[in-house]
């Protein structure tokens, strides 16, 4: 697959496509921050962690945001948090909001575990392009009737 893979219990910063496989109950965050006040060549991060690792997850998010803190403090940061259970993700939601500052907006999206098959590597892939702000998460088409374009446009 094209791009930079974010493995479980890790995170990455890139201007290139980021992707992760098999959330299967994990929490993932994609984030886009303006660079020098513009969405052109914006900063992008992705994380993928077990729900039982909130401290490590928040530490990695903080480390990634610190790499471009000046832009985080001056510009707008938008994020989407993918989670299977709100109880386990609230700490990440609140922590990200504090780290990303007053101009940050985070949009939580719950996903279902039902259609994920741990042996099917074509399912459960979260893909994010920081340049366009577009993200795709395969189970949406299987489990929800949500307007996917509404979610894709959030990070633009």
C-alpha cells in the first residue's frame, strides 16, 4: 500500500499519505494543522493505540504536535478520533483538545467492530492524506448510513 504505515501503539507525522490497518477496537487519531496559517502543505499526524494505553497515546500525540508547535499555537488544527467505545476515548479527546489549543476542533467518530475480519487485510484500513484532508475508513461503507463526504470535508 502506498504511504507511511502507522503500526499499532505508535504514531507518525508526515505530509505524505498515512495509513494503519485493523483498528479492531483500538483508538486512532488523524490530525491536520495549518502550516504558516495555510492548509497548503499542512502538517498531518496519525496515531493507533490500544484503548488501555491512554497515557502512552497522549504522550505520543504531544510528541508529534511538539514537532510543529509554532504552527499549532498560531493556526488551526482539526482532528478526527475513531473509537469503538466513548468511555475509553474521552481521555484522548480531552487531552488532544488541551494539547492542540484554542483553535483546535476534534470530531469523534464511533465505529463498529462487527464487520471487521482479522484475517481480511482489505478491511479496517484507515487512510489519511494530510495534503487534501481526505480520509477513508473502510468499515463506514459497511456499517453506517452516514454521509461520508460530510466527514471527509471536515478536515479541509
